[in-house]
């Protein structure tokens, strides 16, 4: 049975103490961070880390990262820390940046997926920070979803996937960002960005100079060449069971026109199509069209922050609607969180159109 711990101003201390005790006793607790909900356990104890792999049905070789509360924690788990890593911590911590460093032997092999490295992040959220402090150990904390499902941005997403499989979930409301952290590997030169999140390539380069992006969509423009997969990237991100067709382009008119053509095609074959749209693109469809087809609106294409927050909820909702295809709008601005948003859409899509 999974306990649901609803946190408020009044009971914060009691709830965090309860959760910390579960962790200290070797249990698993899901909690919000500023990116997505994480599933935490004592990251230095192989037996408790195994529980995370089992609950998520995560492939054993896929490395977990550790959430830390202070710079002191880092010295316990990482070695040969380069100057650039310290600069990134100064600039972006606490925040949505996971930094991959050489690991010490204190980190069990199961945690790092047998890699000689470990990803570290200091979250910008009071619940995990206080939980790590009171549990007295860095927490192994992957996203709190079943392997192969989208990351959870709400506690109900965690329960949908993991109820009965974990000891507790702290319900702290929706997550502020809604997409997972940027992951940067500092054990290689130039450093490599393995996953794009709220911290952008330009922001990183301002602090540490040249870096090499290797995530899907880093090559925006051609949209064709995919870089080779790096360690820790073997396991692809979420792909819905329903086929996703992504239509990218700068013109909302052209994108909506192409989505309209695809919609016609599927409907004429007697198929059920769902729509994942920006407000602007939705404006080109009639109210009736939006009504007949399952439609999930992500907000304005000029505000990728809002769309990022709603993306995983949208994919979960449409994937559960028994559709033959999801037609997704890729016309969102690439600035700010837009790069990460487009990356997740590309990961989810099996067919991509550029108009
Ligand atoms: O925002 C986040 O990072 C969230 C919250 C909960 O902190 N966590 C998260 O964890 O997304 P997870 O395990 O779902 O994703 C971590 C990513 C995975 O793609 C993993 O393969 C990669 O980071 N990773 C972790 N450790 C690595 C390592 N030592 N080397 C290369 N990649 C690593
Ligand atoms: Mg994950």
C-alpha cells in the first residue's frame, strides 16, 4: 500500500520527518522537484536502490543520478571534480542541471548502472532538499514513472504508474518546469550535453565554453542527422503506445494546414486521431473539429514554458484515449524551454514533417 502524504504549510515538518524515516529504514518515497516528480531511496545502499529499479521496471544498466543537499555531499560520492563542474554548480545550483562526474567507490555499482561515473543534482525545491538533509544521505532519484512512460508532473501521474509499488508519495502539487533536467557530462572534453532541459546550451557555454550537444534535435534545421548514442542514452525517452506524428515549422498557418491534411487522411481511413496543439494552431480548426477529435491544448506557441509544464499530461491523456494516431504541433518557439520541449516531442514522435 502506497501512503499519500499531502504536504501543506502547517504539516511540512511532520510530513518530511515521516518521509525521511521511510528512507532511513530502506523504503522508497516519491516527491516533487522543480523539474518532475522523483522516486527517492538511499542512493548509497544497493538494497534500497534495487527497490527503485523493481518499482519502475527500469532496465538494470540505466544509471540513476543522485540528488544532493549540499556541496559537502558531493565530496562523499565524486572525485577528480573539474573546475568547470564547480563553475556550473555556482551558476545553476540549486536547479535543473545534472552534472556527471567520476564516482567514488561509496556509490554502489547498481546506482550508476556499472558506469564509472555518477550524475549529481541539487534540486531547487524545498521538499527534496529538506528530505535529503533529514534522511542524511544522497537520494537516488529517477523520475517517478514506470520505465517507458512519460515523467510525472503531478502526484496522480506517480500513483497511476506506481501505486502499490512504492512506500509513499508526497503530494506537493504540480511541478514548476514539467520537463527533466539538463544532463551534462564533465568527464570528457569538451563536455557533452546528454539531455536538454531548462538550462540551455548557450547558457552552459557562457559559463564553461565549448560543449557538444548529443541529444535528439540538437541539430535543429536539418532535422535528419541523429548523433550517436552516448553512455546513459541507450534507453530512449518516452514513446507513447499511440503513434505520434509531429509537424514542425515556423509558420502556424502552414503547420495547422499540414495537421489538417493528415487529419483528413486518417479520418478517411476510418481511424481515430487526437490533436496536441498550441492555442494558435487550434485557432485554425473549427470548434466542431476540436470537439469530435480528442484535443489537448498546450497553450501559446510563444510561451514554451507553459507548454512544457503541460506536455507530459497531454501525452498521458491522449495516449490513454484509445487513438490510432496523435498529431502533434511542433511550431513552438525554440527559445528558453522551447529547445527541451521540441526535443521531447521529437523523442515521442515516430514520423516528423517539416513545413
Ligand atoms: O530532472 C531530473 O533529472 C529528474 C528529477 C527527479 O531529478 N530525474 C530524472 O532522472 O529525470 P532519470 O533517471 O529519469 O533520468 C536521468 C538521465 C537518464 O537519461 C540517465 O541515463 C542519465 O540521466 N544518466 C544518469 N547518470 C548518468 C551517468 N553516470 N552517465 C550518463 N548518463 C547518466
Ligand atoms: Mg526518467
